[in-house]
């Protein structure tokens, strides 16, 4: 059987490999090359070396977007995971209607980012108009509007992952801790959290990547207003590539740099949290 699988393995893998190459590998390699070029289309690209990357750090909009994205990501990662874990703890206590609550909390994740952005824009502005201001009048409002939107969308998804992790914690360990006189908080921090580290690893990875890559919600909620102070990196790259003539190469360089930053942070987080995982 193993010999047969090895013989036909390339045949079954080839279609997927070809599709993956055309959809990701080839465009990615071309994108890296174009980040060193000045171009309007890929047929008239002129190699300019590191000029595009030098222009990135002279672009105040990119620096502001990077700082805003970093601040947003830190706050959203912490709040999403804390609230999701608290909900998961509450919904694993055999309360009546837990399946209904899990479904309701998960539903926001099924709604598209653009729609969510416009919905929350209307709701937040309805509150702010009572104070004669709007969401885009102050970057602080835009920041916390994005935080609220991101939390509302992602908490239910992360909660489901934490619920699965908590349900897999051996009851023997919890009972042993109770017999030894451990309090609820001691049981939580010394038993439950170490045992759900694989779930924490997954949730942190998803929230890190989604927070840094946020685009649809940012575009719909604030579109970077006021004065691009609430523009995140993905939106800044989009505006550079499509909104500034002759800056396509700079936009592509920003995209490559963006990929490297997100990959380094996400992989670093995976390495750090996996070291904390406990084998069951």
C-alpha cells in the first residue's frame, strides 16, 4: 500500500501544486522583483534598485500607518483573547443554553468586513452626533471604533477555539487540584491555562495576523480619516499603489516589507507560545 501511495503521490499532488504555483508562488516572486522596479504595468518595469525602499521611510503616511497598526494590533490582540477566554470559561460551566450562546457569539465572524464597517460606522456616528462630532472628526474615535469592531467580529471565533481547548483539559487534573486545596484562580492559572496553550497559540496567531492585515473594516469605517491618521498598513499600501501615479513600485515595496514584518512577528509568536505548551 505504501509503495502504491508513493508511486501515485506526484500525480495527485501535481494539480494542486500547479494551481498553488500560478496563484501564489509566481505572483509572489514577481511582486518581490517589481518592488525593485519603477513600472506602470509588468511589461514596462525598469529596475531602480533600492530606490522604492528608500522612499518608503521618507513617506510620513507609511510611518504613521505603521505606528497606528502596531498600537491597534497590541490592543486588539489583548482584548480579543482576554474576552474570548472569559466567555469560553463561562460557556464551559454547563449553563443552560450554552450551544445557543456559542452560536450567537460566533455569528459576527460570518459577516463581511465591508458590511461590518458600514454598520458600525452608522451606529457609532449615531451616538457621537449627540455630542456634535463624528467618527472621523478625531483619530481617537476612529481607533476605538476599529477596536470595538474587531472585538465584536473576532471574539466569538476565538471563543470557540478556547472552548474546544478547555473541554479537552483532563478532569482528573482539576479534581486533583481541588483535592490539594487549590482555589479557583490557582486551578485556572496552574492547570487550565497551561493545558490550553495549544489553543492560545492558535488564537494568538489568528489575532496577530488578522489585526496586522486588517483592510476591509478600516476602509469602510474610517477610510483613514481624518488626514490618514487612522489608515492602517494595508490601506496605506492600497492608497499608494492605486492612488498615487508613478508610485506603483513604492506600493509594491511596501507590500513586500509588510509581508516580512507580519511573517516575522507571527512566526516569533508561534515559537514563543509553542515552548509553553504542555504535553497531555
